[in-house]
């Protein structure tokens, strides 16, 4: 068992905070953020000391109709530049691309012509070979790359270890442990983190964590896995993200002891831009229906439907989940 | 370092779940629950497998005006019996009594004449001698006793260890680690838990945990401290409790693997009785103002005030907290 790294008072200089508000939060509002929202979030993140800001997905315009989504599902170069210009800041810019749902061979410019710094490749365990192919292509274009292996709580341990080995053998920079269903407890999240770290450190790679808040554990799992050496930490303003949402940026920035991180700007952003989103009726965050899917280790789709229908018959819903196991 | 006890799949038969909804939740609504609410919660707890239900405080009627509070601040024997009769169930009944704010010498019947099974004595570190005197009195009357040492995150380690030793030398049955300000992280909560367990196990005592949700960590800290051997676990329906509230019973029951615990009845209770409380405007639960006081390790009184005033200027509030450090 790898031991804990650092302590609760010290600064871990290897830590990188990744804001995924527009990307994961975009799943709550169809990526329809105003330019003002995204621009203010960009400024806020810079002032808060955030290390990476993820602008959204680089989804295939052949597979998805651009008229049906906000622009951050596609993250065209000119749209990002419309917000950041040449990005004359220390903060880096990332986008996510799903294996099988993007046109990575045509949609990414060489890094020298792009303001994007990092591309995060999201895949399921069975898509690792396709992910590795994407990673090599993007690495050759000059980007930093991550591999976000989703739904690991449903993969078996042998698959997981083989997948990790394949990813760590690639040119990837960061491998992400993703608790897609919010089903991990700190005890098994940290055990998985140690497995990831053992594989990654041998290959000179970093490890990241992306939590979901189905059991109110996104923040707990983030700091627990961090304590064992995970260094790329995803968070979103007010935890905005699909279903139960993610680790809240305000909890994370309040926890980290590095003085480069600070809360003030984020609080003002929350007052001015996040509270109005809620008032518009955009919903996310911990609730019983998401707790059930987290406890049962399954996709939140039925819980999202339950929420959309404004249902409150939790017990009936819970029974229906158990009926369809 | 004591190692973890049990594992995530097994049953820990030493675990006792304590429902504190009426007691800690009473701090949100001045203990003004209807008899129907309390009776249905009592039935729900029995069906859910809960081990103890706490009915409220046994507060001094000389110090507090009975007209100004609901009856569960005083927990008269006849009021409890009005709900539970002779309590012909496996679930035990507890009440809390604060050192210096109760008349324990006159207000407790001998156990043989009472339906109360357990008295939880709440105190600060400097009140330990007074707590021990109460514990001995209540123990002699025939009650199970707990000592809930509050605000330990502000006590120094020497004080803590001396206090623990004194309590463990008494007739107390259970010593509680109480994260009053919701300032503990799983890593230091479990370190404190191991200190408590080391002292308690030597003396043949059990240890409990009572969390607050200021940093969304009440559940995480509960299961993390449990994993090291803490066995009395406090929770409340929907986490109802002062300020940010407590560990949510539904999260805890969904986590525990002992088949005696089940969620169904609690879900129905939540639908029928907890949602209406929220609709009536009774508020509790995680929010930024409580996160600040948790992060700063201080009493939530200013945050409760901020909530009562319906303020949303989080950044100004945060600055004012730092000004008054």
C-alpha cells in the first residue's frame, strides 16, 4: 500500500486543479452558456489560481446537429478564441473528446495553431485501443493528453489492469480515475487510486480524479485519492454537472493550502452567474434519486429522467430500479 | 496506526445506528414537531432497523421557558410515552442532556421507571469533570450513558487526551467524537478516531461519531471513522440538523450491508414528512456560508444568521468572517 503524500497543512506543488464547469455542467443545459458566463468564468478561474479550464467537448459535427446544442459541445477554435484571445495567462485550456463521437483526425489543428493545450480523451474500458490511437495522434499534433477511463466501477479488475497498462504504454500524460456513477466510497476510491498510481508512476505518468456526487462523496473522494498521490483534480463551480454533479470547486479551493488558490473571485462568480442558472430552473446536485443509482453502481439515466419529470415518489422509483437490476 | 476493521462488503455487528432527527433537527424548528411526525418517525426507525432513536434534549425547565420551545427540548417521560407507550420494540430510546443546562439530579427517574434507555451527556472539553459526575449519577440510576465531547477540533491534543482518559475512567459506555463545526476531513477525522479508539478500547468502552455537513463530509467522515472501529453512528433523516446538518440516514442505511437495515420505510417517511418540512420553510443543509465556518473551524452562528436573513452575498460574508477571526 502506497502511503499518503504530503499532509493536511502542506502544499502539494504537483497538484493541478481542472475546472470542468462548462464541459460537465454543459450536460445540464445543453451547453447553452452565454458568452458572458464563459468569459467571466475564464477570468474567475485565472484569478482563483485554477490550472486548467475545460471549455467543453470536441464532438463530431457529422454525428451531432450543431443547431441542437450550444457551441461548447463542439469547441471550435474560433469560439474558444472569442473568449480567450491568445490566452495570455498561466492557465491552460482543455477540451474533451469522446472515443467514437469525435472527428479527431480532421477537427484538431496542430497545437502550434491552437489555443487548446490539453485534450482529454474519454473512453470506456473496451475502447482503450481506440483511445490510444487518438492519444498518439493528438500527442503528435503537440497537445498534452489525458485518458479518462469511465465507469471503472463496473469494469473487472483484470480488464482494469490491462487497460491501465495499455494507456501507460502510450504517449499519454495523465490517466484519469473517473467515478462515473458516483458509486465509490473513499476506501475503495483510494484503493483504486493506488492501483492507478502504481501503474502510472512506473511509466512516468500523472493520475487525475473525476468524481460524481451521487452519494455526497465527490469532494471526499477527491481529497482522499489526492492524499495518496493523485494530482489532477476535477471540480466545477457549485458542483455543476450531470445529475448529482461533481466535486464543488469552492470546497476544493478552500481545502488546498497552496496560496495560489483563492476563493474570493469564485464566490463573486457564484453570486452573479451560478445562482441565476439555478433560478432559471437548471438543476443538478445531490438528491435521493442519484443516491440510489450511486449506491447501486449504475448509470444515472433513470434518475435524470425522474428529475426531469419532477417526481418525488422516491420509494416507488427505488423499487423500480431494483426491479430492473 | 490501528488498521481498518471489516471491509466494504461485510457486516459489522458492533455497529449501532442512532437517529438524531428530532434532537439535532429540533434545532432547526425549535423542537416543534407534530406528534404525528414523531410517531411516524418512531415507526419508521423500527422498520428501518435503527438501533437508537434520540427524542430530544432533557433541558432544564428552570433555565428554559417551556412555552418558548416544542416539548422535545424537555423530553418529559409522559411525552415520550405518549409516542412509544412501553416501547415494545428492539429499538432503544435516547435523550441528550447538556452539562450545565439540565437538572439531571431531579429530572431523571430511575431507569426501572423510564422508557429511556440511554442518556447522552454533551459537554465541552473543559466540562469533563462535570460530565463525569453526571455520567456516574445516570449510570447509578441504571441508564446506558454516552459522553459527547463537542468542538474537539478546537481543543488542543493534550487537553483531548486528558479528557479522554478521564471519561474512559468513568462508568460511561460510549465516548463520542463530535465534529461540531464540520471542520474535519476524513484524514484527520480518522486520525482522531484512532486516538479515541485506543483510549476507549483499553477501558472496554465503545466510540461513536457525530458529524456535521459543513464541507459535505458528514457521511464520508462517518464511514471513514467507522472503518477504523467506531461503532455508534449518528444520522438524521435527510441530514436534518442545525446549519449544514448531519450525516443523512438514507446515505448511511444505503451503505451498511447488514440486512437488518433497509431504506424503504425511510423513503416513504421522507416523502410524507420531510419534504413538507422543507416546504414550510425550515432550512438546513450544505451551503456556502456553512462551508466557510467549517473551513475556518468555527461555530456556525454567523452562518445561521446569514441564512436567516436570506442573504446571498457570500463573498462579503466570507470577508467579514476573516475580519473577525
